[in-house]
């Protein structure tokens, strides 16, 4: 069997501010803190627009009030803690209760202002509800910074063994620390630039029949190739990691050598369906991807496919031949955050070809038999 692996590294387009966003008018001097978000198109993760972002519950904000001092390791999320920001149209974003910019002013001249109080903002998406201690009931985003924790806010993420349960995790890498009221007009928004914190992986399968090129040749109609399972196995996969929302850096948990995430093979590729053909086909359901942690260097991954080759043959007992194949191939990959990777498993199939030849006679030694013998 020949395997071809294709890695498509697609750079993520981040969520950024958009001047077309509607604003929430506020005529008070103590203008409210207003949020906005915009999404361009991207192929790097399932959250591809602010419409999808709002459908997944919006995003979450941590805000730190530090008086006239800068954000530091002693700051706590005392202004906003895991604040859910939602939208009904993917354009205008709201939250409750509304917070207002601090008004402490070092300028004593009437009509002039030099605001000294500072706020620092951090965000992740999609929003996950958390208790006061930061624990969540979500199966993937398992914990967020507690409301009493000091320093950088963090989110703990667990890799889903089933891609149907995977969640695209975004974080804002915009520098929104030490902001004052003077940094914003009465209609300005605190805009978060969201990036994908994980790597996305998907699998494809394709047959190469009597050919060294995937997609060439044709499978005999009497034969079907059905995929039973596809798994990833590696001594380099961590199941959990902690994302620092300030730096964007991951603190990965211990490697779990027994962790084997498996795809949900589509029915059309399983027994009873069309099976593997010369055409490229996705090996898991639409919209399902593995979300994996980025790695600092290349790691060896085992890609394991289990499939059956079944040929209808009425001359055989059971009227078919069935051979199970379990193939493992290793590839070294460095996963990078915000990039999408495709691994194509190519099944090289060679027909058993029969030929014939007829051997010529070979002369043997003569056997002389006297009947009867002549005597001398």
C-alpha cells in the first residue's frame, strides 16, 4: 500500500474591527465600554464569521482595573470576569451589566481631560459559562481563570477524542492593556482581534488502482473497499493544555501515549456504501475536524487505517472474498496555531494478474531394453 500525505497549511484570517459595525449611542460623558468584532473568511477553523461566532454563544471578556498603575502580575479580573458578549446579528455586540469607563482625571483645567485610570482587556471565544472558581461543565473548555486569580487570564482546553466534540478556540491577540477613557471617543469600541489558538486536522482517502498516481485507474466493479476506522496515535499528543490569553502561549499537559483520537467515518465509505474510489473523499463527517495543540517542533504521528477489500465471487464459500487490512504509517509534522492540515491516505491497489506459458518437452536419456538379448 502506498500512502501520500498532503499538508495544507492555510493561514487564518483573524477577527478584526470593522467600521461598518453599528454602534450603541451614548451621550453621557461617562461613556460605556462597547465591544465590536468582525470576521473575514478563513479555512483554518469552523468559526469563519461573526455570524457563526454569535451562533456559538459569542465571546468572553476579562477586564482588569488597575487604577493609575499598569497591568501586572498582581492584577485581578475585578472589572469584568468571563463576561459574555453576545449578538443577534453578528454585527452589534452587547453585554450586561454595562460598564463605564473610569473618570479619574489629572487635568484640572476646565474642558481638558487627562484620564489616569487604566483598564486591560483580554478575550477568548466561544464563551463558556464558569463558576466563581472558574470551573466549567463543558467537555472541552474545562476551566477559566478564577475571579480571584492574579496575573494573566488563562483557559484550560482538553482535546476531544471524537472530532464531533471538537471546539475551535479563539483568543484575542490585540494589545488592549492599560487603556484609558481618553483612548476612546464616545462612540468607539474596544475591538478584539481574534486568532485561532489550535491547529486543525482533517483526513481524506483516495484509491490508486494499478497506478502510482492517486486517482488514476479504476476499481473493478466486483470489488468494494470499505473503511472501518481511522485513528491518530502518537507519543507526542498532549490531551490538555492551558492557553495564556495575554501571551497566546500554550502550557501543555503531560503526553498521553495511549490517546488515540478516531474519526467518524461517513456511511458512504463504510460497509454498504459506495466505498473508496479513485475520487478524493473526506474521511469524516462534514464540519468535523480534529483540533490539536500546536507543537514547538515536528512530532512523529502514526496514522492507522483499518479497511476491508471485498470481492463478489459466486464460486467461493460465502460467494465473496474478504481481506481485512490494518495499515500504520508514520509521518513527522510540526503543527502550527491557526493552520489547517490535510492528511490524505492513498490506498494503492494492484490487481492480481494471471498469465500462462506452456513448457516444451525435454529429452530424457534413452532406455535400451533387449528383448531377447543377443549373446556373444
